[in-house]
């Protein structure tokens, strides 16, 4: 049987410190992963809220322009001058409107 060797206190201390450092790194990696998943979940939720709000705004826009189109007809709006220029109807469309 082989003779046993006793490590010095300094060597044992170095081994223990290394084990503790490795354990700390694994703990921090685990905490980092948990935090990462939490934040991704939060961002996904926020993204979903924004996408829903965007859909609502699209519907509002559609309804607004439908109402304006019914009231003023087809045309172009210039936000810089706040003016609306109706689209001129061709003679055929005017005739169709008159005959209907």
C-alpha cells in the first residue's frame, strides 16, 4: 500500500478557496440565467402590449379615415398646411353619380 501524504495548511486552503470560487461562479451563472429569463419574459409581455395597442390604433385610424372619406370624399390631406384637397372626379364618375 502506498504511503499517504498530508497536504500543508496552505495547500488545503488553496484547494478550499478554489472550490469555493468555482461554487460561487456556478451560483452567479444560475442567478444570471434566472434574471435573464425574467427580463425576457417582461420584455415579451411589454412587446405584446405594444402590438395590441398598435392594432387598436390601426382600427381607430381606419374608422377615422372611413368617416372622413364618407364626409369629404376621396382626396389628400397635407398635415403641414392642415388642408384637404379633394380628388377631382372624372366625367364618367360624375355621370354615374347623377344617373344613380
